[in-house]
């Protein structure tokens, strides 16, 4: 009986041990539990890291946070960390501080407990300090800095003027294509009769009177070695000493070669302003040629009850009489280069000029083309005034004063006379009542 009782006790103890062993978790359970907890902690940490990457991403970099997986973001962050480490070890060139987000250089001092105190942010901050010390971008007033700024400014001006030139040439091509498409493309000596040649710098300049031509002739003489300075050349030498060659003085082969290889330059002026300038110069100032040659026939035909003195000298032509002569298809005396249309003088539809300057931007345009052809650095466009140096230069206000003496019909006809110049060289209508 005692033996049975002992057996029963042993059986009960065995069941209890069995029951305990059944409910005792195996080691694999604890491993899976620890792995899950570790994965959760890692997931939270990686989420924080990805958020930091999103906040510190350089301008222009976009993260697809809604579609990109966390693994891809972690991979990008790991790559950034590896690049930073290689940079600090000297494997790659450090990123310039000016390429980093502005917010990285304006952070406030870290507070206790913030993420700024973790080891990763301490390394980044240290690297930032290193970059600040070694960055070539310094706020100094050195001559090299000012020289670089000056070079950048010159480059911007050059690009702007080059763009302006391309626009002017394009407009001339479009107008020629629209209005002069049926003209002969054969270039004759007449087309180049107003063009001066400077062989040393391979320059061709078309003379347009009352558009800065006197000073351009001075420049050509200096470039050709005739004079050392434009100040040495007086009015008589410019216009009557024949120091310069014209393109029509060469044979056909010489003309073609120069047109193909030389820089062709043309300077223009607002047509009405140029016309008034010519009238003031030739008829309001004493002139031994224009008064008798043009003044006498103009007064004779267009002035009622002209005095004998006026008919004898040709002096005192009024602006309205001059306009009547200009617009008359049966002029008593021929056309003159000082008021002939620019497109007739320089034939831009035949010659395709490389550079088109304007009197309105004369010095800037002239000096730009001088630098392009390799002229001496000390040679710039002069500001001399030929003719009557004491008289004020013809301006928009002075031009309006003269044209106020005409009626609307006369102004319209004068505009029609220079219509192609207005189109080709992109000048606006001078008066609102013109059509």
C-alpha cells in the first residue's frame, strides 16, 4: 500500500513537471520576441533618420515620401553618410558650403536633450566648421575679388550687346526678305561706293552722314596709322585729305574678298532727327557749297516773291521749303548723301552687315566693335562735334520743334520717304498721327 502511495506521488509529481514543461517557453520564442522588439526600435530610428534627411535635403532635391519605401530612403541616407566620411578622409573633394542649404548655416545652438547632441550631428557640425575654414569663398575686399567682379560685368555687357546685334541683323533680314525679295543680288560698285576700307584691322565702314561719320573717319585714320590720336585730326583732314580708301576703288576680286572676310560696320540714326541735323548744318550755318548749289534753286521754286538777295545767295532756306524740295518728285536739284535714306546709301539688303550701331547708343556700340576687331585699348570713340561746334546737338526736342512747322500731310509724306529706314532699323513712329 505504501508502495502504491509512493507511485501515486511520483505520478503526480511527473504530471506537475510535465505541466510546467508544457507551459515553459522555448528559447526560439525569446529570440523571436527580442528580434521583433529590435526591429521595431530600428524602424523608429530609421524613420527619424529619414525625416532628418528630408529636412536637410539641398534645394531642388525632392524625396518621394509617399511612394518611396523606407529601405530606399535608408539607402540614400547611408550613401550620404558614406560620401561625408570619404570627404573627411580625403577620398573626395568636400562640397562647397555655398552648395549646402542655407538653413544648415543658420542653426541655433543645440539644447540639452535635442537631436543635435547625437554623435551623427556632432560629426556633421564638425565637418561644417572644417568646410567654413577651408572654403575658397571669402568675404574680402581683395583686388582679385574686384577683378573677378569686373570680368563678370564685362562678360555680361558683351553678351547683352551681342544679343542686341543679333536682333538688329535679324530685323534687317526680315524686312529685306519681305520688301526687297525681288531685287537683284548682284553687288555693283554703286552698292559699295560709300564704304571705307581699313586693311590692317580688316574693317569696312559705311559712311552715313549725320550719324557720327566724321569721328568714325578719325578712328579709321588712327587704325591705318595715318595719325596717332583722333585729337590730332581736324575737320579738313577728315573730309578733304583723302587718306582713306573706298571699297569701289578696288577691282571686283578685291571687293569680293573684303566683303567676305572683313568686318562690315554700319551706324544709323533716327531718320527725322538725322534730317533736321543735316538741315541745320547745311542751311542755317554759313556754307559756300550748299547755299548756292541747293539754296538758290530751292528758294527760286518754293518761295513766293523771293527777294533778289535770297535768289542771289541762296541763304535763308526755311525748313518747310527744304521739305518741299525733299518730297518733290521733280526736284530742281538732285539728292544729297546728307539726307538720302540710309538703306539707299549702304545697301543693307545686299551687303549683310556684321555690326549695326545707332547714334542713340553711339559710344557703347562703337567701343564694343573696336574691341571686337582688336583695336588698341587706348582708342575709343571721340566726342568731337564737327560743323558748328557751338550749336547744340540735334535732339528729339529740337527735331519736334522743326517738324511742328509742318502740317500733318507733310509730316506723313516725310515719314513715308524714310519708311524703309524706320522698318529696317526698328525705329518707332515719331508722331501719333502717322499711319
